[in-house]
C-alpha cells in the first residue's frame, strides 16, 4: 500500500459488493428487519434507489475495516515510527457517519488518514484512523474514525 497525494493518506484495493454479501451479512448478524429481508416490503415502503436491496450501515463500516485490515499494521508502524509506545491496547472508540447507500454491484475502496493524539496523562498513546468508504462514483458513502490505544512503554514486561 502506498500513500496517496497526502503523505499520510492511504488507499486500499477495491471490492465489488454482491447481493450474496449483503444477504450473508444480514443473516450472520441477525438483522432480520423488513428493510433487509423482505423485498415486497422494500418495494412498497421505500423510495427511489432504496426500492432494491441495500447494505445495512454496520456492513459498510465492517467492509471499511476489512478492506483496511491487510494494510493496518504497515499504517500503524509508519505512524508510530520514532514514537516511544508500549504494546497495542485495543480499539477504544468508533464514531461513524453514513452518507450514502451501498447496493449490489457497487465497487468500494477505503482511504485512510492516521493521526496521533497527544499522550494521555497516564501515558497512553491514542491513534485515530479516519476511514472514508468511497464508491465507484468517487462518493464517500461513509466516514468513520477508529481510535486505537497503545499502552505506556513501561507497562510492557519483557
């Protein structure tokens, strides 16, 4: 993965979404709402482009994280270069905004911008990974920020 125009913004490979992807996600997570499982309901009660199958918001976020997953260690390593941090402490936050729909046949990619926040008073390092999920028309259909925590270096026992 190479940075895009901005030295700190990364772009993933693309993925085309299928109807099977959406149906599988809905069934795995149990989103058995009429919006996702009842095509007659959708055609009667929804407007415009939403009168056909579309992906639930949590699926768009999951796909965004998944597309970035193969690159995330490289992004973290580049961002933490020359930083004095301990081990990874986990994902501690997620803020998301859905801006558009994802339909079968759409092709998406993710652009990511990592940001280091000032160390906390307890010595933790926080990193934000800002994701933009972008469709084949260049439209951001979702953006979300994942907050990662790294423990203080002294808390890591060798």
